[in-house]
């Protein structure tokens, strides 16, 4: 542990989602007050919210954010955290916050960690420091991040990634993976025991299984190939048919090898992989919302061999069907007409 509190600068933008921002702030700033840091003479972190300028700032949801200092007043910090950013429909527009980008790069040059929670990577990526580095981001924003910063290597299925020559580039993925980020920082700078106690006190969790279980497959549709688009449309309603790839090729009027090659070029995945991902997505919905057995779910989406279905599901979703159901099914308490027993 450092012999002084580490300064943590949480960056507020008009685009910021305040839940992540305040969550990071509250956990890291509360360790001393709650006695989680043990017998340390001083709290391990001193956190402040910073921005382009000091003063009140409205987050994207309209919640007021008290920005303590503008970055022009801050000559040094140990850790920079950019929390979730809500993207506009047209995506991230670079160049809107040059002072924040320049300041973050300067802090990095002086030895600071650069951390993003969820989509905060969009701002930090403008520094260029994440080019040819591995990062994660909210899976719904991955394609936009890739288009905006093509040199960044993106892994939206990962909850937390650490890169850089000094392990100083830290990114967390979708939404509540800020839990993973703060627990990582606590474990790294204060110790694993304190990180575990913080997790227990705040009911934080490591997303040990990654984010693949949450991700739904979005087949690429911007390819302009009418034959492939027709095949994709047909699969929406016929994903469970026997020998779907052969049927797709027959519908296209192309030789099967030609169709497979054309489909893969257009969508980025083979027809078989495309079918498998659609089937697993439908299986996820049935595991969440029905009482059907795993075998019945597999049969419904096109797999007569229950063992094969289970292996495929785990490979794509990261969990077995049974484990997925236990973790993600809709709780009975939320259903209309639920009994008192369901609430216990």
C-alpha cells in the first residue's frame, strides 16, 4: 500500500452516466470511513470529481454533478477514471473535449493510470495511448468504438482488461463492471483482503464469467449483398430447420461453396456460425422466460442431441444452459400474480 492516499480523478462530462460515476466515487472514497481499509492511518484513496471546469454539471440523465475542480487546476494525479458515457444516436464525435484529452495524456506521461468504466474509453482513446492495446467496452458500443478508433483492439466479451507497459491502461466493460474496476484498484493498491471486504460490504461482484452471457448476436447488415440479406431474413423465422446451411444455399441459387464464401465475406462469420449464434440467442430467451427443460429448449432451437447443444451453448455463451438459467432467469417475484412464497 502507498504511504499516502492515492488521488483519483473521476472525470465528469455532459455525456456521463452518473450511476457509474457516483458508484466509483462512493466505494473508493468510503473505504476509510467504513473501516474497510483496516488499521491504515489514512484512507487509501482520495477521490474527487473533475471536469473541464469547476461548478455544477448536469449529467446526461439530468442529475446534477458537483465538479470540484477543472483539470486546468490539476497538475498531478495518480489515477484517472472516465466513467460511462451515453453515446448519441450518431455515435461518438471526437474533438469535443480537447482539454480533457490533453490533460489525461499529460497525467499518463507523469505516471498516472488511465481507467475507463464502460464507455469512458471513447474519451481516453482520443489520447492515442490505447492504439494497438487491448480494451473492453459495453458490447452495444463495440462496433462504434471500432469504427471510430480502428487501431484499438476491442474485446467486448471481457469484463476487465489491463494493458500498457506499466499495466497502466485499465478498461472495464458493460455497465456494472465498474465493480470489477474498483475491486481491481483496491486489490492492486490496498490488498486482496480489503478488496474482498469491499465486495462483501457493498455487495459488489467480479464478473468472473465475462460478458458473453449478456451479449446478443447482431449479424452484420451493412454489407449491401441482397442475396445474403435475404438469407439473413429467412433465418430469423427458420433458424431451427434441419440442415439450414444447405437450405440457404439452395434458396440462393448459388453453389453451396460459393454461397458460404459470399455469406462469410458479407457478414464476417460463416453461415454455420451465424445459425449457431441465432439458435443460442433464442435458447437464452427460453431459458430466461420458460420452464422448459434444457433438452426441450435445445430441441426447440434445432438440436436433437442435448449433449451437443449444451457444449455449443457453453462455448458461445460462456455458461452451461443450466447455469445460465439459474443466473439470468426472470425472478418469480417480478411476475404478475406471484405468490408470497415466491418472494421468500
